[in-house]
C-alpha cells in the first residue's frame, strides 16, 4: 500500500530549486529578515484566499476573520481591507482590530471569561458583545449602566448538536461556550427587560473540518435553530454568525475541503432566511482557512547528527515558536506537518531525517522521520501551513531563546 502523502504546497512557487515567498527567493528573504527563525506570510495568498471564498459564497454573505488565528498587526491591517468584520476574543485583540481601522459595528467580541474591564472596554468601543452566560449578562448590564451606553449584544448559542468529524468540537452537550439553546428563550426575555441593543445570534459548532457533508449538516441545523430562536428575540435579528469550521489539510492523507457542497447548501438556504429573518446579515467566521496556508515558519539547520543510524537536523527553531507543528497543540497521535528544505527543493537527493529544535525535551520535534532533501548546516527548513495558530499559540518564553520575527511579504 502506498503511504499517504501530504497535499502538495503549490501555493508557493519554486524557482531554481528555491522556494519563493511573494516573489522573493527564501534565501534572499532570510537575508532581508536578518535572523532565523522567522514566520513569513504572503499577502497575495491572503488576498487570493479571501477572493476565492467570496466567489463561492452567496454574495450577500459576510466573511469575518477570527483574529486569534493570527494577530500580527500588519496581517490584520491587510485583512481589514478584505473581509467584512473581525472576531476578537480579548482586550488585546480588540485593540488590534480597532487599530486596523475596521469599523466598531463590524467587530464582535466573543469568548468565555471576559473580565469586567474587558466588558467595559467593549461597551466604550461600541463593538458587538457576544454573551456567553447569565452572569456575564448581569455584569454587562451593570457595567453598561455605569458607563451610560446601551451595549450591542449577540447571544452565543451552545446548540444541542455538534459539528461531526471536527478537529475541535465547540458545541453540543455541556460546554463553557455560549448559552445552552434550551434556555436561550428565557435569556432573550431577560435581555428584553434590560437596556440592551440585541443584534442576533452566533452559533459556532467547531473548527478544522475537512468534510463538506458534516459542515452542510451543521449549517442546516444552525439555520433551523436560528429561525426558531428568533421567535423569542426582543427585536429582529440583524446578525447571524454561523461560525465556519472550514479546515485546511495539515497531515498526510488529508485533502483540501471541497467548498462546493457547502456553497450550494448556503445558496439554497438564502431564500428561506430572507423571508424568515429579513433583516439578518449572515456571516461566516474563519481563521485558519483564510490565513493558514499563506504562512510558513523558517528555521536554520544548526547541527546535523546521526544517532544510532537515525539522522537528526537540529534547527534554531522549534516548539517554542510553533507548538502546533510539534504535535503538542491538541494532537492525540503526533503527525508531521508538511516540511521541506526551502533552499533545496529539487527533490533529487532525498533521505529520511528528523527535524528537531533547540529545546531540551523530546517533544521539540518539527518532523519525525520524514523524507527530506539532504540538508546541511545553514540550510533553511520550512514548515508549511503555518499562517494560523503559530507564534502566538506557542510557549514563546520556554527556554528563553530569542523571539521569532514575523514578516508580511
Ligand atoms: C477559534 C474560533 C474561530 C476560528 O476557528 P478557525 O478554525 O481558525 O477557523 C471562529 N469562531 C470562534 C468563536 C472561535 O472560537
């Protein structure tokens, strides 16, 4: 049986056996950055991806970018010109979103555990606040009253269904996210009795899904639930955020998500939604699908050693910058990200090698016994699919190495 392979990383071109980022050879880019390790994000690929998604979705739908996937300010600024809204999950991300120039009415603040200070900042900024619990509703009411502004609120619903075959389940059963669907009618009555500007619902089921049938099923159930809940709302629904869950292929054997059936289903729902929720803008929110494939992590080979017959390439980068590629961000069985020797892309002189980082733990592994071009000290190891949940999702201070630089090319 043929071993499952990684989906080819054809979004980046190769010229004279060297990977190109934004038309710049990787070796030149490394000189320009001035140090390794670094993350590089390709702005053309970001634009192209948003354009591709827009081309298949119903034209009246909004695309929101989830800033937690990659909060690099220059990247967020670039995304501000491409998408219809930002979703933030902390005061830090809220600042990043506002700094980009995105209008407050298109910024949504969701997430469990918003502090009083964060709620106050969100009220003052006049962004949409996604309510996650009854006590949060009470705290917000008190805080908004003290400030003297009417808060704009969205109810995040924890539905009674889940997104099947999802990399990360965020709904169904008991969850820290959102208000259980069955108590939403009562929750809406409480909102109606307060001075609050109700905007709509967020129903987000899960993340990193590559099965279009599962997404279609969850979206249809989401629309049914939203229409049902809208009957209890204090006023018409203006925003219906249906999450996204759109995944990207990371591991051998995974194939890109086929958006065709997802788009068809959304298109079919539009007339029903337009009559049941005539004032509602439907938004998909996505992080990794928009930015994940546009980014690479680059580390330099510092040492090449052979231990009992196994080749190790020791690099200056590792899990402290890229926890996900090491397999320690939610993977149950460790699998390799797509990795290559970026300055030797000819494919002519392959060997089996493991790529490890400089941390003193066997967990610091970027590639485990992978087929790679034969690399020497000074060569540049590239980890693809690294534009989302990279640097800021990693334990950057672990072992006190230097920080990785991030560049938008
Ligand atoms: C994390 C998160 C997202 C983004 O998930 P991706 O897999 O990056 O698309 C969207 N919405 C909510 C509520 C989230 O918590």
